[in-house]
C-alpha cells in the first residue's frame, strides 16, 4: 500500500470516529437512556415520597405529539402549582411511533417537578412504536393505588391490534377492579373511548359491564378526540371525561375527595 493510500485510510478513519454519535443509523433505532426507560414504574416509585392530604389533585393532558411548544408551556404551568399531586398524559406522545419522537415528547415531561404517567395512544403504536412504548414506559396495561384510589391505565387502541377481540383486555380490567381493602374507588384511564370507530365494537358491552360490575369506578378519562367533554356514554352512572388536547392551550385538573370529583379547566 502506498503512503498516499495509507494517509487516505487514516484520514477517513479519523473522520468517521469524530462523527460518532452525530448520526442515527435508523429512525427506528431504540437506544433510550436510563431516564427514558420504564418511566411509569419509576414515577410510581416517586409517589411514595408524596405528601398526601384529603384531596388528590391531578393535571391531565394528552395528544401532545405535534405540539411541543404547548407541551413546554403546560409543564411550566403545572410546576407553578404545588397542589398538583401528579400528571396523567392520556396518550399520543409520539406522532408516528418513532423512538426519536418518544424522546422528544418525554424530554418535556421529565422537566415536571412531580410524577407523571403516560397511557398508550394510537399514534404511539405506529411502526415499531409498541416496542418503543414498552421500553420507555413499560406495560401497556398497568395500575397503582394512591391514597385509597386505584388508577387503572388500559390500552384501548383496538384498531392498532386489528380488532382481534383482545384489546382492551377485559379480563385484566376486571381483575384490577375487584374490590380490595387497599382501595375504595377506581379511576380508569385510556386513550380511545368506547363507541368510537377505533374501539372494538365487539367489546363495548363487556367493557361497559366490567366498569359497572363492582360499583367502584368513580369516573373514566380519555383523549383521542382532543376536545373537552364530560358525558355518560352508556346513559348510566359511568362518567367519561374527555380531556383537552394540548393544542387548545388548556388543560384539565381533576380533584378527588370523599369519593367525589370535580373537574376544572386552566389556561396556559
């Protein structure tokens, strides 16, 4: 090999090494840092350090996948409200399920001073978004108990699972709602609401019956539609709260006390 060729190989090698970390080999590559892994479980752990009182105060947002400026404003506003116990994001943190989009979305939530939880949305599941969600947030269905209230997070994105009759997981939901001395009421959180075209219609009745079975569901919360509404889809005691999508520069706060709840709207 001539000296000229040796120099070319040497310079090329140095150039490639100096560019290490500058490029992603693939937009689908999942290489999350520790702070971007298993976030829901990490935040459940943080709840143990919360100071509890008679009222649980939760800030809700969702459908942040295209509105990062608004997400930043939301986080800043919530951080100014010490009465809020934790934040719940009702899904669609990533637009096309890309790992980079997950990192962008979570980078804002990481700036919250309080724990936060993200339920999976339909946009989050595009491409290899299922794997990305599992890596960043954990299981699609999960729950925790806080101050005698059980918060149940449920995957209801039936379309993304080809309406296979298994999403939402009705048996899992039933097991979560079975009465226990550990909780008195439950709140069920999901992205796609029942009776929506993206919700498996074959499961509407069993979903409704499960919510009603133990008479302990205080209310349900969802996103997907982006608008704000409090309504009763089954015309009975099951209340749905459709929280504002973040593009409206608004968010909902729900306070729970004495087995009652109150919904308010704040601007940012």
